């Protein structure tokens, strides 16, 4: 996975947080992720298809997600709810949509994005193809707390008529 494919997701995550709350999150780490376990209790996932395949995952601890939603709704939110899930899904959708534009300019035009999905609870895994690398970016957002961005994307080589596209790159399971 090339850094030019990762960078748009990181940049658009930072920009989205800055626009919605005035907080610019700080990237505090980056590593290749081997595990399929979601990093935290609540994850928004958008799958990518077309000339690139993979997914972007925004994963939040419960407290961080509740603080973000509290600020956006101007109401105290202390527990996971449908509002929290909806906003996490929408954040993943916004980041993926904005990153898609940047990726188009970097040689991956025409990417398709799924509707956002939300994974809730400990013990959940986002499974990916064994040969699809994943980069995990640890982030700290002042006032909100930690979260991470997990990016798995690669260009798809041109297929000839009659070849089937690989399926099952991502699935959600309980581990």
C-alpha cells in the first residue's frame, strides 16, 4: 500500500474534525495492522470498490464517540445510542467521500464507496483478505480523546472480460 493512497484519508479525517469542532487531531502513531480486531468499541466502515479495493475504518472508544456526538448535538451523551452510531457512520462516509476526490487526482479515479456500516461492541472483527495490507493511524483529538483510522486500499489491475472480481475482501464477524 502506497503512502499516496493513505494520506488522503488521514488529511480528510483531520480536516473533517477541524471543520466540525475546531479541533485539529494529532497523528500520534502509524503501524501495519496484522489483527482483524477493531481497535475500539465503535467503528464506522466504508468499503471501496472499482479501480481500487479495500476499506477505511474510523474506530472510536465509547467515551471518545460520546464526546464527539455531545459536541455535535449540543447535548450530553454518555452511552452508545443510535445517534452515536449514525454520527460515526456519517463521519466515515464524509472522510471516505472527501478522500475519494483526492485519490482521483492521484491516479485512482472512479472509486466506488459503499454505504457506511457501523460495528459496535468488543470482540468484533473486520476481516479482510490476507493479502490486503492494513495501515492503522493512531490519532488523539483534544477534548475528545483517542481514535484510529484504519486504511486498506490497493489499485486493482485491469481485468479482462470474463474474469471475476475477487469477493469477500471484507466481512464483519464476531471473534
